[in-house]
């Protein structure tokens, strides 16, 4: 039987659960005159959801991950490259002839991919501005393009004043919907919720949460029911550990399924699978751990061991974490790195990493 769980890449159809309300809401905004600012921690399912909405509407989509760009010129050429995948070559070639800086185009006849380079050493916004305005122009006579900019919080790393420049151009666009996504919530909020920021109130803020317990339970339960009678208990135990994190839940479910198929079901199967996964990532966790400074290590240990998820006063005083500013900046740093998530309090993003810390400490 095919393993019904999937983790790591975009999920759709049978691997995708719930998000009905989010799906409708997102579709509505994208079909209006508005833009979307989507925030959620890593691997919460941003891409999968946006993908599902986009696939349900027939419109050209230009998708770019800012994390992979090397500068403003690269931003312009990668965006243009995406356009060549969606629009006829001749049409674009004609429109590009009006650019202030004409790029060099190289067509690979085998793949039909177009490579683009702006032959200039000067990083200039002019190229990007021309490409962005071209997208708006293309929206005039065909259906409106959707431009998705992923890991948008990277914007200022490309150029310190790129927020101002970008906003000044795209605010006039009437024929494009922008979906600006990001996984570092604190940075995204600085860009979109700080009154002084050029992107303040640029679009509809859309935060994506974990998948609700009852939906995720049904999702796991109906699938595990196909191979074991203990499907209820297994689903419950998995979710208790993963705390409904979309990615880690699917990862654990995938491995539990595989173990059941290989070794048959047994009482401690979920716990044993967790141990297997931790062992599998031992090297990675070791490396990640050794890169933390001492304060961060103390904070992580404190959180890993306290189920209330709060650092107790006793713990703080035992570990010289008395200055609340030290703890505060540590928590903020760990959150920006994606190690901790802020919910009602702080919790680990990766439940396996948390368990690894607990196990290692207990071995000592
Ligand atoms: N609606 C869903 N139902 C079930 N599982 C999901 C859902 N959305 C996401 N997942 C799980 O989370 C994983 C990551 O999803 P996705 O790549 O869409 O997240 P993301 O937020 O875009 O991640 P990244 O931060 O890496 O860009 C998927 O591979 C899948 O295992
Ligand atoms: Mg993604």
C-alpha cells in the first residue's frame, strides 16, 4: 500500500488536509483588487495553500523566492525569466525593446528556457522597475497576473532601500495581485505593520496557523485505519508529540506507517519511531547545538524541560539568566532563527530537536 503521508515538498490533493476556510479567504482576496501578506513559520504550509488556490484559478503566476537572489539586478532578471515561461517569446521581446537597460536574452532550444542578463556592473533599480511595470502592462489585456514573492523578509538584504523603491513602483499597479510571503514573523511585521515602513498596510495580512487538532486527527485516523486497529491511539500519540505542526506531523506519520508495514504494529511504535528519527538526525542536531551561544543553550534547555513552556524563576536563577533583557533578546534571537515559535508562550519548532536535547541531557 502506498504511504499516504508526505513531508518536505508541496502537498496537494490526498496529502492536503483542512484549510478550507483559509482557502476560501485567500481565493477571495486574490480575486479582488487587493494584495496578500502571508506570514507563517517555516513549513507550516504556505506554499501548499497558495498553490492550491492558484491552481483553482486560471491566471498567470510569477513565483520568486527572494532568499535565492543575489542582488537587485538578479531580482530583475529572475523575474523576467519567469515571465518568459508564461508569455509568448515574441511578445515579450517586443515589449522589452522599450526597457531603459536592454537585457541579453539567451534561448536554450533544448529546454526552451530563456537566460537573461543585464550587462551592467552597476546595481540599479531601473531594471527591476521596468520588469515590474511590464508585468502590470501584461495584465491589461489578459487575465491579471499573480506575483508571489516568497521569503519577502529578505528584501532589505538585497538593498537597504529596496522597500521604498519597490513600494513606490508597485503601488500604482492595477493589473497585478501581489502575494508577499515570509517565514520570519518579526521581520515581516516590521515591514508591514510598522507605521514608518513603506509597506505599512500594503495588503491584507494573512497568518497561517497549525492545522486544527480535530481535522488533523481525522486525517491521520482514516489513513491509519487501513493498516492497524490501533489507529485512534496512534493518531492521538503522534499529534500529542508533534503538536499539530503540519510538517513534523506528516514526517512522524510517514515513518510510523513505514514501521508498521515493515515490522507490524506494536505497543510502543510511535515512541520507537521518534527515537529512530532522532537518531537519524543526531549529526544535524549536534551541529545546530554547537552553533548556539551559552545563553541560547540555557534557554533551550529550560524550555525543553518545562512543559509549561515558560522558564521558571528557579531555573533562571540557577542558570544566571536573571537579567530579563538577556532572556528576552535570547528568545527573540531563537525565534528569528526559527528554533522557537511564539504561541501563548514559547515552544520548540522542531519537537524532535526538543526530544534530542532532553535525551542528551538525561544521558549525562
Ligand atoms: N494542508 C496541509 N495538510 C497536510 N499537510 C500539510 C499541509 N500543508 C503543509 N503540510 C505539510 O507541511 C510540509 C511543508 O509544506 P509547505 O512546503 O507548503 O510549507 P511552507 O510553509 O511553504 O514551507 P517553507 O517554509 O519551507 O517554504 C508539507 O510537505 C506537508 O508535509
Ligand atoms: Mg514554501
